[in-house]
C-alpha cells in the first residue's frame, strides 16, 4: 500500500510511488505495435510522429521483444511505418527526414534479423541498396551517416551465417557490405571497416566465402558455356572462315560482363580480415553447377551476364556433401580461374579494372604468412584449369593432363600467362608491375622458409627475358608513356634473387644449373639491355637515374655471361664442335662454378608492403563509383523505384 502523508490538510502519495509519465513518442510507438491502424482515430498520426525526437532505445526494445508470430500480427502497421518513412524522406522538413531515417534503419535491422517473410527481407536489402547507391559517389551520400550510426552490420552477418538466408539474400548482403565499407573510408573512422576486420566467427566467414565463390563460379560457367558455343559445330567454323574472307576484323571475343562488386567484396575480406584467409583454402566440391533455368518473376527482367547473383538452385548445389569422385575445389581456385578470364583482355575498361583488382588481391595473399603456408603446402594439391589465351604457337592443354600441384604453382602459371600474352601497343604497365611484384613476394617466402617448390622455373625465366626484349624493341614508344626502367629493374632483380638465393629454394642442383644455362643462352638480350641503360645513364636526360639503377643491378648477370661464355667457346674450339648441346653447356657450367666471383646485393628479399590508402585511393574511389552505378542500374531492372517499393511493402503478405 502506498505511503501517504498529511500536508496542509491534504492527503498525498509520496513521490517515490509516482509512475513516470511516458513521453508522447513512446505512446505513439505503442500504438504502432497494436493490431489496429493507429491513423484510424488520429488522421495526423504519421505527420506528428516524424516531428518528434526518435527514441531508438525504446523502439529497438519493442522490435526485439517480438517473435515471428507476433511480428506477423502487426505486419500491416510495420508496412505502414516503412511506407511513411520512405515518403517522409522526400519531404522538405529536415526534422521529419532525420526521424524517418532513424525509424527506417531500426526497422530494417530488426526485420532482417527476425524470423519472417523472406520476400520482406529481400525488399529490405534492395531498399538499403537503393539508399546506398542513390549517388554515384557514395561518400557524398549523407543518408549513409545514419547507416553508419544505426549499424546493420550484425544483420548482414546473420544472413551470411544462416544457410537458408544466405541462399536467398547472400549476394545482396555481400554487395551491400562491400559498398558500406567504402563509405568515406579515407576521411573518417568507418565502423563497418572496424567490425569486418575483427570478425572471427567461422560460420559467418565461410558463408561470405561461399557467396563469393558462387558468384565467381557462375561467371566462370557462363564464360565456359559461351566459349563452347563459340567453338562448337562445323557450321559455325565454316561461317567464321567464310566471314573472314570478307571482313578483316580480329576474331570475335567471348564477352561476359565482369562482376566488380563481388570482386570488391573479396578484396575487402582478404585485405581487412586475416581470419578470412583460412576461407580461401576451405574445400568444397568442384562446382557442378545446375544449369536448369529458374522461372523468372514478373518483375525480374533479364540482366547482363555476370552481374546478378547465381540462382538459389545453383547455390544449393554447391552446399552438397563431398563426393569421392568429384574433384574438390576452393575459393582461391575459383578466383584464379576467374582472374585468368578477366585478365585476358585488358583493353576493355571493366576488364582492366577487374584485372587490376585481381592482382591487388593476389598481392595481399602473397604477403600473408598463413596464405603462403597453404599455397606452398605439398599436402594440398589441386588441378587448376586456367583459361589460356589462344595462340598459334601452342596447343591447349587437355584438362585431364593437368598435374596435381600446390596452389602456388597455379598462381605462378597465371603470372607467366599474363606476362607472355600482353606485350602489345597499349602496354598495361601497371598490371605488369603488379604481376612481377606477386612473383617476387612468393619467392621471398620460399627463400625465407626454404621451400623447394617443384615448378618449371624455366617458363618463368623465358617469359621474363622475352618481356625485357619487348621493352627494348619498343623503347621509344613505351618511354613516351611509361618509366620502363622500373619494370626492367624488377625483372633483373628477380634473376638476382635466383642467382643469389636460388640454392635455398630451387628444387634441385640441376635447377640452378638450368638458370645459368638460360642466362647464357639469352645473353644477347642482357647485353642489349646493358647497352641501352648505359647509354641513357650517361646522358643528362630524365631517365638518367632510373637507367643507372638497372646498370648496377646487371652486375652479377654480366659477371656470369663474361665468365662462362669464353669457357664455352674454348670448350667448343678444343672439341671441334660448331654448336654445343644443352648438356655440353651445362657440363662447362658445372666445371667452372668455383672460379666465378659474384657481388653480394642487399635488399633482394625485401619489399614494400601493400598500402591502399597511400597508393590506391583514387583507383578504389573510381571503382566504387562504377559499382554503385551498376548496382543502381540492376536495381532499376527489377523496377525498384520509390513507387514500386511502396507498392511492394504495402501489398506484401
């Protein structure tokens, strides 16, 4: 019983027993959570609601207290809240806009986490993507300030960790996360970056990896299908032959639109979260993707290949149990196959951006100690069928003839493939530099950990020497656009790595002999390079310093050539042989190692670690702008205008 006291002849309850009055906005929230329409008795209910200060704590508590069944009972009122939040965003009154955004974000977060309609969750994600991509430059989108304050990060993680939700919404969730991570990332503390960097839940990380794997696999499958369609049939071959008699164009290219959004998501995961590195090697069955078409919905017109999520049928096929007869794969293999496709044609702007991003991802992987451990693990062998550009002087290797090797061999194969196939007029200098950097970082790991990789190193050496020859033969044209001496120095120092430290990581003594044989066999290329850099380093031109560095770096290569060539010529003269065989040259090399003098060169096994903010900020700003435009365009395919969203939310069952 409440205590009472007598004051001035009146009986009053003590202040301790008074119930605090609820603020008006809280009372209005309570009305929303009733089954009746709150605007029935109060026609101005929604107008008044958005003029009041939002009580996020109370609203969040009310939403979290509901179970799925209770939520469905008030779905009409929740839909109305969504509808009026969206309408309020278009008003001029700033208080209404701010309050609408806060109400909207809290509601979206709760609906994404609740056990409710999958269609409603899908629309929530699409609405969020609409809000995020409303401007091309997402960092100028002030709406995102509220998405930063009222985080939906945990809701995204919940979707990725729960298989049914992941199959339905994983693609949109991953793309949304990639975009949010890039909001003003260089200007302020982005909470999504901080949170993504510390995620350590295995189910969540694996879920993210599965979504990325599925999207990249779908691209690979589409490309393979188009490739087979392009190559199949006598009639097609005859048509091409006849057509080529009259049209002198280049062969028709197989075109599948790249998926930069999902590639950006992979980059952010690899770059920010060291725990995600383990996901790269997570084995799953080789993607025997289901190709049965899924019946389209009336509001889902055809979209460009490679830009949309794989169907739910495709996704479910990936998560089947392992079959003993099926080759296992992982995200890294899928990514390498994807890279081998998009890096073939760098003349197209989207492929150039994708190729660059692929090489940046590989750079991050090549710097990571754990990633290198599984890349070089002899117990983890795979057949990786990379796409190779058609060239007249080589035959396409049959899939069944591919050797089973550690994954680092596939990375090196990809780098070699790029090196030999992009020596062209529109020289992709930046990509070549990154490619050689990846090789260097892998070699640094092998030297440090004394990993003796059984790899056909001669293919790499040959590719690098041919690249030097290309740089020299196109000196005038290339120097007008690029500092080719930066790349030449990197190539020469790769050879210096093999010369100086090769005995610690080359698989056999004969491999070391083959290195010397290759340098001696191609000595004319190194001689020509020395003449070129010597000429430019002795002139007072802009290339003096850069060329001088290459001159100094060539000291040991020139020492090898100058030491062994006279001995080889002497051997040929004594034995009256006009042209020595490889084995005879190797015999001379082995017999004269002891008298060879080389200079110790410092810093060959050191490199500058990758830094996004200082060197890549402009690239990522432009990339995110392109992705934002593309995401918005794809949303438009699904008629997700404001009117359509309102209609969907108001009619959803």
